[in-house]
């Protein structure tokens, strides 16, 4: 199919086939016309041009929210095996990332690192639709973070007891 495009003086040029339009470097906002369209139309709104020239691009202003997706909503529906559509989870499980980093820095390095690795996989599993996997990764991250915290506290208490025993023993 052939299309006309406006020149710099808004005068119709053409007709051009799709390859010629591509060579002219049209954009999704370039107005095009032919008899079937009836009116000047942005190229992105012509299915044949949008698919062939722009890979199916749409004018972002025709999309909800100007083409931007909310950071709070995943870009696709989240499904978990056995979930009905009305039971779709809207909130990702707790990641434990901040807690794992703090445990790594202040309490127990080995347990904290495992906690960070598990925590990092929670969000990616949730966004890929693996809600059960995200829940499991969250539970694992929480477990390793708590173990690291309590081991760190236990080692600190033992250290303080040994220091106090050493101070008392040296005074005798």
C-alpha cells in the first residue's frame, strides 16, 4: 500500500511504499495519508506501518498513563499455580534485603550473605509470576537473616563474658 506524507510546507508528497517511508526516516508521529485512511493519521496508528516500521509501536499518549507504567504495579498479571483470578496477589512478599545487609555488616557475615542472596531473588520471582517461589525465597531470607542476627548476638555476649572473666581473673 502507498502513503503520502507532508513536506516542510505541509504539502503532500508521495505516494511512497513502506520501504520508501523507512528510507525517509518517518517517526511514529509522522502524519500519513491514503484513500483508505480518509484523514491524516500518525504512522503509529496505522497497523501496517506500526508493525513493519516500528515493531508494533503505539503512540505513547494513546496508552494508559501516557505510556508509563506505575512502579507499584507489575507490568503483567501475576499468577501462581492453583490461584483463582480473584485471589491474585498484589503485594510482593517481604524481601528481608535491608535486614540481611545489616546482619552482614554488624553481626554475622556468612549468614548475612546467604540472606542477601535469598532476599535478592524474592522480587524477581514475584515479578516473573512465581508467587510461591517468591514466598519461599522470602521465608528462606528471613530464616538466614534471623539466624545471623541471633548468632551475632550470642557471639557478642560470649565475648563480653570472656572479657569480664579475664578482667576479674587478672584482679585476683
